[in-house]
């Protein structure tokens, strides 16, 4: 019978038989019902707590395997990244150095260049200064691996959470960040910083890293590096920093833009002094300084910031010296400014500041008349320029009256009218109707040197990286007979034997010499015009040490924009007396300094 016809579609009727002809049990008979299965599973499933206990070991093993795999992957990635990371070259701005200018005694005069920075070897930085920086910034520097895991973690969390940038990096990391990498704040840059720091620590000595850091770290006041900082804050080279000064500079590194006003802002100064005490205590605790040194330390005095008027005057000096230095080296002034040179000038800053204070006491002219005072002092027989006052305000007048101002000579050169044989370049100077103050000082310096002429110069020596690349060698020429030089000096009234003279500005060389005021002793005063029409005044004096010239003249605005024309000097105060007071004041300062150097 057909099973379909019989209705046994599921094969569980009589028609569903085996080969032996006997009926087989139906599927329903062979399988338990759904209800039975559900009850069985319910009875067999263990509680969650028990199942969790049974699987805990397996789960922990899986987590451990996953963690170890992740750790191994990270370590492998770090190793690969370390080997692929190269130490980059320093930024151009951290390689560029400024050129500094010093006076004849080595005092800091100023600088030229885009960045106020000069490299010096670590050997030129006193050990106590090195230890002060380590105490202030990274006390584990000598022993760490170049990084601070805590600082890195703190910085990473701050970056992820959007918090303020975090400090606390090692000195190695700071050097990498400042000199080798961009200043962006990101996890990728921080990771690269750490890798480079580790590599730097493994491939370079601690002294090399510290040297690079001290040459590039910013100290405020525009100064990058310890050498520029020492000059900006204390007016000395880094090698001359005391324990107290070194600790102060190390303390400034914490917030340089804030602490740069130390010495001029009482609040800033007080806060810096507290940090300075903390740094010194740390140095004493580590044995970097002795207890005696700690007890003797006194908070140092800072140079005033921002610079005052007398420092602005120094730009006249730097202009002249920079041009001369570039000429001597055969390079442009731009190359000089960024070349990292140290230019020792012939200037005497003490005398220069005296001249500035004296010359700026003139009240000026009225009704648009501007009074100019120029001062030049140079060494007879040598040519070294000691004083060069070229104007009252460099910011308003960068033109230097002392070296470029053509002043009507009048009777100032009349004492040389009877000179028959004058060699070059003196003969040309004597023919100038309007010499510069530097020209006139050179003429009288020749008389003071018994007829020997030496061209004026302002650059004594130029060094780079401790190596002398130029040294001045004055060219001395006999351009006047000694007898003629003596006669010219006697006719001028100025000379090595001071006498009371005061040749009137309007009088000729043959005029009677009348006894002048006490301040005029040893000086000859001449010029163009006389009485209320006086146009220029020259006061000159000399001895074997110095030939000094003070020039006074006036001008007013011309008819065309940007031009000037000569004007009459105002009668109050008396121009002759004022010029003589300036000359006498500078001479007194010169004499006092000479006596101080000579000693008892």
C-alpha cells in the first residue's frame, strides 16, 4: 500500500516497518517531547556563580595571554620605533648665534643678530652653575635614562583630557623639545620626544647633553643660552658667574618670561628669591656646594630691565664697530650678526657713560632748532677710540654725529695753517672746511703723538669659538715733523702742559689768549661765528693718554621734507662754557680711572 495513500506521511504508522517486516517505533516514540527537554536542561544547567567559578581559571588565562600578547606587541613596536627613530638636527634658530660686542675691559656692550645666543663649551661654565641648573630642573639627571615616566604619563593624561600642558621633563627631554623638535603638544610628538631622549642618552655623554641644553635653553630677556643670560642679567661672561648668580639663573628657568623682570619689579624679585633659596638648599643637601658657601650666598643684584637710556646710547657704538668688524673680516654685516663672533671694541664704557650724562644736560634749542653734541676721545699714537658720543637719542636719530656729522671747522684748524709739510692722510684732513669730530680728534691726536698719525679704529679683536680671527695692528706713520707738531700744539693753546686758555669761538688763531674759566684749563675752544651768530663750537684737549674733542652745532628743518639746514647755536646756556664743561668732566673721569688703575 502506498504510504501516502494510507496517510502515514511521517512514517510512524503500521506501514513504517523494518526489513524484518516488524513495525519500527515512530519518531515521537524515539524522541522525548519539548517539554521534557526543557525540564531536563533546567535540571542540568549549573548556577551562574558555579559556572563562573568553573571558568574563572580559563578566563584569567585568556586575559593573561591577551595582556602578554599586547605587551609583547607594544615592546616589539617600541623596539622597532626606537631603531627607526633618528636624532634630528637642531633647528636653524638654535644653531644661529648672535655676535656680541664688548668694551676694552671685556664689559658687555650689546649684540647684533636675530637670536641672542652664543655657544660656549661646558668647560667655560663653572661647576657650581651646572649643579644649580641640575638642582632646579632635574636632580636625577646624572643617573636617569633620559626620560621621566611619571612626567610622560602626566603629560599624556593632560593631552587626552584637554588639561594644561604639564612640565617636569628631564633636562634631556627639554633639550630635545627645545632644540630638536617642534613645540606642538600631541601624544605622537611626546612619544617621539621620549624615544629621541632615550637614544640621545645612550649615544651621548651627560656632559654633551648638558652643554647642548645650556647653550639653547631660554632664560628670558631675549637670552637663549647661559652665556647670553649671564650678560643680560649680570653683565658678565658665564665663566665669571658666582654661586649666587648661577643659582639665580637656574631659578629663572622655571618661568623665564615672568622672572626676567627681577631687579626692577619687587613682587617678581621676592618670588624669585624664594626659589633661589630652594635651589641653594638643594645644592647644599647634595654636596654641590659647602655649608660655608651656602651661608655666604647673598641674593645678587640684577641689571635693570628693560634697558635704560644709557644702554640705548650704545647702539651708536655698535653701529660703528659692526661695520668695521665686517670690513675687517671681509663679510657682510648680516653674516657678522649671525656668525657667533665676539667683538672686543676699544670703547671705555665708564667714560662713554660719563660723556652721555654730561652731553645730555644741554636743554636743547627753541623754535625748531636742534642742538647736536658730539664727543670723540682717542689714544694718541695708537688710534684706539675710547669715547664716541654720536647723538642724544638713537631711537630718534640713528645718524652718528661723531663719525658722520660734517661740522664747520671755523678756527679749529687754524693752528695748523703754518704747517708746510704734512703727510697723508693728515694733509687731506687739514684741508676739510667741515671735518667730522672724529677727523678733528685724529688731527690733535697726531700732535699729541709728536707728529705720528694712526688711523682711528674701534675694533681691537674678533674671536669665534675661542679662536682669534682678527687682531688690530695700528698703522703708525710720521706725518708731521716733531717741531711742527709742537708749534701747532702751542698755537692751539691745548697741550700736555695745562694752561688757562679760552680762545673765543669767533676769534682767529692769532687772537690774544685770555684767561678762561677754571674748567677750560688745558683745552682750546674755537669754532665758526661769534657772539650771537655763533654756529659751531669746538673744544679740544690732549695729553699722552687721550686726545679729546667736543663739538657743538645746531640745525633746523629745511624747506624740503626730510632735510636740515645749519642754524645758530642758542646763547643760553653759553655754548663755549657747555662744551668746556663736558670736556672737563670727561677728562676728570679719565684721570680718576687712571689713578684707580695705578693704585696707591
